């Protein structure tokens, strides 16, 4: 084992390590799971052929892809901090951290939010009232995750709810890591300290659930999105989602310790972890697609995020599995995944409203209608996401990278 777990010998392996094998596959899988989750809800399950029933029930649990996104974000964003911490270097620049996150998320999100709002009140029939305006404003300023009224910024693009939660996690991550830098912790001591931070986050989540109850007036999905938001909260709260995010950050801390290792053992562990994540989803079939887990944290917490964490730790050190999973198709879908996530629900809704009989699956031909409707919705979503990436998202990221090297004004001591 001592010789098998040898240091990476070639420049080729160094390049694949920099790409963190497995991450692209998991990102692509996450966005496709969420997409298929929303498509499956458009199908009348009573008209699904017997041979496809099991698959459709599994796709309903594609909502768990949200958990994969949060784990993956925590993993990728925390990794530079762990590298600096272990070297005894200063904490990475928070200015660059914020600039990169804003450039990657905000342009696409703001465009999707504004266009969704306009289409909501012009095409989808939403009232242009104070509540709708407040929700959109809260979403625009990334604070929609703090109250059930604003949880869904617009009526016709449900997935935008998660952006506020993710941005809160972006703020909490460097704040919590700063504690480790302040204590000058390194090595495994820092990783164990991070376990303590996760425990504290879980305690705070439990306090939110216990002490921030929500009344039952118009609560439930039969009362629309705001009723659904009341049903989700307080178990859906920014602190609880940071508990998912923080597990990804812990996985990054472990992975940088193993970054020079390469062995077939990691292939097996990585593939088993991916299979375990699918198994967690399958176990929840028939229950709530939110999959409330420990302390009411959604999406099979902690087992689903832990399975993804193990995959993220193992696959970069695999010999073959990581390369097979991160194939050209996976990398492309991962590249445009954010666009798929923020646009697909709007595409599905507009098709259902403007292109009948799209997604009208209640009759005898419901299955065939769902098949062609879904195929068209997927094609349009991929096309829009590709345009979004190449015309907006990537140019903004490159522009922001150019700002990183600009000299900052000197700070004069008080």
C-alpha cells in the first residue's frame, strides 16, 4: 500500500488534478437531476407505462440535486483556503473571493430574475401588486432566503429560491474559516476544529427551527408558492443550508491532504459513493421530495451530502473513474449548468402556457405528449444556457479576472 499510494508521477496527472476529477460530472448530474425533477412533476403518474414507473418515481427525487450543488460549491470554494491554511500563508483575498462569486452568479441570475418577473406579470398572469414587487426586490438583493414571503422571488421561476441561500453560504464560509486562520490551526487539527463549527451550525439551525415557528394560515402548496414557502420554513433556512455547504468545505480540507495520492482504491470508493448518493435518493421515493433529514435539514441530510463528499475526496485521486465520469459531455453540461438551472423552469412553464398541448398529460396520449414536450424543453434549456454562458457568464468572469490584478489604493493608518 505504501508503494501503491505513490506521488503523482506525470505532468498529465497534475493537469487532471487541477481540474479536480469528478467535480464536473457531479455538477452536470446535479443540474440534470433538478431539470428532470421538474419535468417529472409535469407528468400524470397515472398514465406512466409500467416499465417506466420506477424511473419516473426516482426522477421525482431529482430535487436532491440541490444538495449536490451546495456540497460542490462548499468544496470548490473552501479548497484555496485550506491550501493557504496548511502552508501557513495569509488568508486568501476576500476581495477576489467576492469579485469572482459576484461575476459568476449575479449577471445570469439578475437577467433571469428580471425577465422572469416581466413574463410573470405579462404572460403568466401574476398580479403586479406590492407582494410580487417586494419578492422580486428581495431576490434581486439576495435576501429572499430570510422570510417565507420572499422565499420565491417570482411566480414562474421556482428554482431561483436557492440563489439567496447559496449567497448566504458564500458569506458565512470565509467568516467561519477566518476563525481557523485566527487560531493559526493547521493540518488535521484545523479539520477537527471545522467539525466543531459544523456542530455549532447544526445547533443554530435547531434553534431556528425551535424558536422561529410559522403560523398555519394559508400554509401548504395548495395555497401557491407563498403557502409552499411556509410549508418549507423554518426547516428551510440559511443556517441549515450552510450545514450542507460546510460538509463540502470539510471534504475539501480532506482532499487537499490526499491530493498527491493516486490508486485504484480511490476508483472504487468514488464509484461506491456516487452509487450511495443514488441509493439515498431511492430510499426517499414515496416520501416528500424535500427529503427532510437530521434536524429537518432537507435532501437526506447528512447521508446525501456525505456521499457526495466522499466522491469529491476520492475521484480526484482515482486512476480511471474520474476521467470516465468527467468526459467531454459531462464537462460541457457542467460548464453551462448554471444557465440550465436558472432558465429551465421558465422554459417549461412558458411551453405549458403558450404551446398546447405541451405537458397536458392527463389523457390517453399523456405519456407521448410528456416525452416530446420534455425533449423540446430540454433542447431549449440547453440552447438558452449555452447562449447565457458564452454571451454573458463567461465574458463577465473574464472581465472580473481582469479587475483582480488592478492595484489597490494604499490604506493610510489612522
